């Protein structure tokens, strides 16, 4: 692969052709979707008029927070692995 064929990632880091790059970007897509879901359920709790729907939104909020924590942990691990000289455990 010559220099003309290599595209740089938006972050200016690894080339887009890197197999790990797609997985890394997918994690950010998941993070964004979870953040949107979290905002929605928080608004449902705040502005809901049905007690049952508000309780359901609270349950969904807890699930979204757990999923978001998992994805953010994976993102932090992926960011560490992308650093030069990162140790492999």
C-alpha cells in the first residue's frame, strides 16, 4: 500500500484501513446511541404523566447507564491500545 492509498482517520491517528479502526468507530456509534437513549428516558421520567411509564423509564435509565458504562470502558481500553508503546496484557 503506497502513501496515496492510505487515508487518515478523522482523529489524525491510525489509517482508516486498520481493522481495529472500524471496531473503534463502532464503539463511538454505540456510545452516541446510548447517550440519546439515556436522554430520552430521563425526559420521560421528568415529563411523564403516567406513574407506570415513569417507573418503566427509571428501569430503562438504569439499563442504559449500565450499557453506557460498558461501552465507555471498551472505548477507554481501545484508546489505550491505540497509543504507541501500549502494553498488551
